[in-house]
C-alpha cells in the first residue's frame, strides 16, 4: 500500500469542506487534481471514502475512520517539522560537553549564564581527566571539550579562550610564604603531590621540572584536585595547580601560592572539537560564547581569578617564628605510605636526593 501524505492532505481538505471545489481552493490545486488524489487513495485502501447524495457529498463509515487517522498522521508530520525547526535554531537542544577535572571550577559559572540565555537547552556535562577527554574527542562522542592544551595526535579545531596559570601551592604556614622571588632550585628539596597519570596538570608539571632541570621528589599520587589541596593543607607536600582551582582556599588563607621565580606556568584553556565536526546551532553558540565572552565574565569576578594575586606579594609579612614555633616548623612530610595508582599497584615513594 502506498498511501501518500499528499493523498491524506487532499482527503482531509475534502472531508473538512465536504466540497471538492473548496478543497481545491484551499490546497491551491485544480479540482480534477484533488479528485485524482482521492481516487488514488480510495484505490489504495480498497474502500470508498465519500458518497454522493444529490448534490452533496458525505463521508462513508470508512471515510470517518480514515479521517481520524489522517488527522493524527498530518498532525505528527507537523509536530516533526516544528521540532526540527526549533532544533535548527537555538530554542531547544542538548549541549554535550566534557571538561578537564580542573576546568570544573569555572565551567558551571559559564554554563549558568549560557543556560539563562538559552533556557530550552539541556546540558550534559562530563568531568574527567585529559586522557579521557582525548579519547572522547577521538571517538567524537561529545559536542566539544574544554581542556588545557589541544592533543597532538587527534585532528581538532581548537581556540584558546582564557589564561590558565598554574601556581605553586603550599600550606598557609609554609616558610616560602614569608619570602619573595624564591629560587626555583629550592623546589628540589620539597616533596610534590601529583595528579594521576593522564592528567594535563601532571603533564605540564613534569615538563616544567624537566625543562628547568630540577629533580622532582614525588610524594603521593592523588587523582583529584580537591584531595591534593587537602593533602597540601595537611602538610603532605606541595602541589602545582591551576589558579582557577584554588581561589577559595587562597581567600580563606587555607593555602598559599608562594612567589617562586618562573611561576606561574602559563597555560591556556582551550575549547575544541574534532576537525570538520558539524556543530549544532547550540554547540556553535556555546563555542562562540566561550571564545568571545568567557574570559571577560570570569576575569570580572574579583573572587574568581584575582584571588591568587591577593596572596603573597600583597600579604603583610608574617611575624618571625618564635623559638617554640620554629621547633614546630613546617617540614615537608616524607610519604610514610603510598596510595595505589589507577592500575591498583602501590606507588613507591620517590627516593630523596
Ligand atoms: P587535568 O587537565 O584536570 O586532567 O589535569 C587540565 C588540563 O588539561 O590542563
């Protein structure tokens, strides 16, 4: 059976007006063309749909039945067209993005503004490390990704939208907080807590130590920025982290960002997707929003990106430690135990030079 939408449209018009002439006018067709559509429909269905009584036409019982279905079919086609039209606009749709673990400190603030602007948009946000993000890009399973640096081995279109300075983080009472322009080589005596293999921050940190030819004493490996911050606060070692991740702690003086030469390690936040990907209008709007507005929005909030600058340089110098406090002074903890890595194997403590 090959019932067409055209036939159903012609049938519905005739059934509504009970007149071929008026149906033809409504459809902008000739009357014989309308009659032809109805004849073809009747022959497809094997039933008469209209009957003529005198000068008037009436729906047969089958005609009444077909009318119900025709209405609902045409309504559904209409709904489909409306849905597609709104999808091709900005009223509705799903934005599926994945962000680096460290980017989750600012991404929600941007999403809030974007969603207020486009209230019909549904957001799917995945937070994971750089390695996972690269694999998501490779498999083209998200609209776009926010991370620290475009991958080398996947063909992507990327744009930097904001600076991402990595700073040294130390407990608030670390002796470094009383000094300025600390020589980089002094970091060789400190224990460093590191993120898991696969983290962009860890990669940047390792590269930095290698480039400056400073040996890194590796303490615990910790797979979350939050846990690293707590561990640094607890005195288990120092860390290197995106300034975006530590603003609350700096403001509350739970952590410090000592003034070490060659810091911050200057990186950028990038938005990226597979090269040649056809972005939905919503995804395109989000990408434009990031590239054009994100830095301005986040930099405007003093509590967001300026907090690190409120630290060491402007902080009044701490009082010199009293003898008893000096005995009790901060000493980088040698890891007495190790965490297990993602492969379940214990991570041995690094030898101290
Ligand atoms: P990370 O990524 O959270 O995996 O360290 C940050 C980045 O890509 O720089």
